[in-house]
């Protein structure tokens, strides 16, 4: 379980952490990673859960999230999140 693993790190350390996460994932290990930084999540993620108020509001692959958000495949995960954030906020009331 990694909670915000790159917060407060310098650029070189962020790169090292991302490489470590990638190596662990490629070795077949399950990694649970929470982050507000979509860049930390986008590359290594098999599945993404969008959570608010303790509830899962959406789950799927990175490409599923982009389809749900109606953004191009070339868009970043952050762009997809921004496209669906108003809908999620309405759900949360």
C-alpha cells in the first residue's frame, strides 16, 4: 500500500519511486496506490477507482476512464478526471 508516494520528493526521487513501482508491477506484485496526482497513477495502473466520501464512484482501466469521460485516448488521465469531476461532485452533493 502506497499512500501519496511522491509527495514532497525532489524530481530525482520521484523518478526513482516511479521506476520502483513499475518494476514491482512488472514482477507481478499487486500494488495499491492512492494519490491525488494523476501522473503517479496513469502509467502503472491496471485499474483505477475514483473515490469520494468513502464510496467508489467509478472503476475501470485508464482507457475505460477516458471513454467514460469522452476524451481522446491521447488525453491524460488528469484531463479525463477534469472532464468527469463536475458529474462526480454532483453525485457527492
